C-alpha cells in the first residue's frame, strides 16, 4: 500500500499519517493521536470479529498485556478497504523475546499462563465463524506424519539429491519414528479429556507463541498478533513456546522444567497435561515445517535453499539431545 491508501484507511478513525514504515507485514504509523499499528486481516471478516471478541474477553478478565485495539468514532474495530479489511491498534514499543535469555522465556511462560487463565469461560457469540481446533490435533499430526513420509520418498527418488535431500534421507526414519510415536502417545493420553474440559469451560489459545509476538517493555512482556487465536487446549501454546526455546538451547531439561514451573504459577500443570505436552514435543514439528517449505514452495532462490539446509542441519544435529530429553521428560 502507498501513502494514499494508508491515508484513506486511517480516515475511518479520523487520523492522518505523519510518518510510516512497514515492519513484519504491519504498518507502524505516527499520527497526531500517537503511534499506531495498522494491520490487514489475514482471513475473513468473521474471523476478525472472533479475534476481537476473544481479546476483549481476556481484557475484561484482567489480562492487560496486549495491544489495545482502537475503535472508530462509530465504534467499529474493523474497516473494509478495496476488498480487504483493516484494524488499528496502539503500537507496542520494545524488543522481541530472546530465546537465549532465560528471563525472557520464563516471562513468556508466565504471560501465556495469565492469558490462558483469563480465557477461561470464553464462549463465542453466534452468527460468525469461530476458529475451533478442539479435538483436531490427532488428525493434524497424522496428516503431518504422512507429509514426512512423502517428503522422504521425494528425497530418495531424486536423480541428483542435494545437501538438503541427503540430510532428509539420513534422518528420515528417525523423523518418521518420532512422528508415529507422537501420534500414538497423543491417542493414548488424556488429550480427549482436556478437549472436553475446554469445551465445557471455555478456552482460548493464542496460536502463534513465537518470539516476534512477545515484546519486552521493561520487566513486562506484551503478547501481540492474535490473528491465529483459536478455541483450543491451552497446552498447544506451551508446546509452541517450548519447542522453539528448547531447539535453541540444546533441549535442556532444566530449562523445560523452569518454563513449566513459571506457567504453573497461573495455570496448574498436572501429570495429564504434561503427558499431552510430551506427546506434542515428541513430534518433529520444526523439521516438518522446513521440509514442507523446501519441497512445496515454488520459486525458491539458492540463498533460501541454503538457509533451509543450514536450519535443518542445525535441528537434526541435535537428535541425540532430543532423544535424551524425550526419554526423561515427565
């Protein structure tokens, strides 16, 4: 979008852009009313309404560690423009979470715990599409396991395999075994019980607990970008945080324990929750994401292929640490 488009969209709020820049797909805009974040909705208008309702619910329940949405003078939180729609939030200044900073990781776990506790009791209003992942993870992991098998076959049948293909062939069976164990362990766990509880009591998951979505402001972490918010069991957010943190810290058990203890201060983690969390951590999620991007994304550049190869090597070179961690995880 150009300056004219931004100006037209902001006019719905009675504001005008004085300065603007693009940051990670959103627009950082200085207006006479302050610093703003303008973002285009990824999905449908109904999905945006669901997101706004979920954010408003947790705020009313005391969760203040998020960017406030700015309503138009008419009270609208989402406005249409040229076939899409946009929403405006207060800009959150600060730095992104650092996976090598223990204080950051424990703070992120606490922030997720606060958010999950505040989401208890959430029931979406009728009349629009609510993103609902409750009960869907067994099939999602089964489908991802089939993907891994397909990617391995692609690597094995290449006439001229490159470095990425050779790494896949070397660790293909290891990845498949972990995926199959994950699927079995989740099926044998208390996952269904957690789903039933989430349906009965109401529950939300942020859906994208990545470093870029935690902003450090002094001693506090602010959770941003709720586009992936969904009705889901809380443990999936803790899994997203832990798999990223552990992959960058050689799957250190002490770190995992500290993260869970920090989260437990706000949402109790019982043995059944840890059982389900262990089943999720068993799945080779990061390798699956790298393989999917490599074998399915078109028009990749040599530089991007090198980046993916290096990331895959770094991930799979930790296989012994991963095996040790999973063996001892309780």
